[in-house]
């Protein structure tokens, strides 16, 4: 269970870093060899983005637009789904 709490804390820390434009806080959430894909939308309107490979590419996805973004984002992390949890580990 401690791993699940660590994942929840890291995700919340990343979200705060994104909202406050603190790239070093965001970067701490990813491994150097991170790979990320995203699905946005539903059904026929679903858009697949990525894969973004390596921490620099993943970070670029989130930080490249910070200079142009004028609104204040507030990401709230709830309903975290843990796909695999043992006494020693957890993954999302």
C-alpha cells in the first residue's frame, strides 16, 4: 500500500508543478527513459498522441506551450486506478 500512496503523491506533485509552471517538479515524476502516450476524446473523435519517448520529449509535451498559455490551470488528481498492486509494488 505504501507504493500506491507514493504514486498518488507523485501524481499530485506533478499536477501542482504543471499548474504552477515548475518544470523541475514535473520532471521528478518521470524516469529518464519514460515513454508516454495519451488518448483524448471518445469513440470516433478519439485522438491518439505519442508515443513520446525519453524524459525530454515527454517534458516538451507539457512545457513547450507554457510561454503562450495565459490561463491558470488547476489539475486535481482523484480516482487513481491502480492496475497491479502487491505488498511490494504498485503500477498505474
